[in-house]
């Protein structure tokens, strides 16, 4: 259930940025982006843990979610920044 909630929050954040890009200031956009990337990273960390449990390659110890979250967050943030740079170049 936590996975579904995190994916929903991520979708709401990114859709809000897209729909209200003209009326939101930069600080709110950055805040929504960080929240969206954080919740997406946490959802992916939960998904990695669940897949490990389903396929029997993980004992189910929940303490590793934090370390998974940190490296997934870095990857998601870099991908988001790259997509943002490409979108700005195509717009200009």
C-alpha cells in the first residue's frame, strides 16, 4: 500500500508542475520537484524490496530500504535534471 501511495503523490506533484507551470513560482516548482523525486525514489526502493522478497533473494529486512532510497534518489534526481535540460533546449 505504501508503494501505491508514494506513486500517487509522485504523480500529483509532477502533474501539478505541468498544469500550473505558468502560475507557480520557481521555489514552489523546485519544492514540488524534490517531493516528487523523493516519493518516487522511496516507491522504487519499496518495489526493489518487494521484488527481492517475491523472488526469494532478500530476507525481508526493512533496514536496507534507507540505503536503497538514497542511491535511487540520486539516480532519479539526475535523470530528472537531464530531462529538464533537454526540455529547455528543445523549447528554446
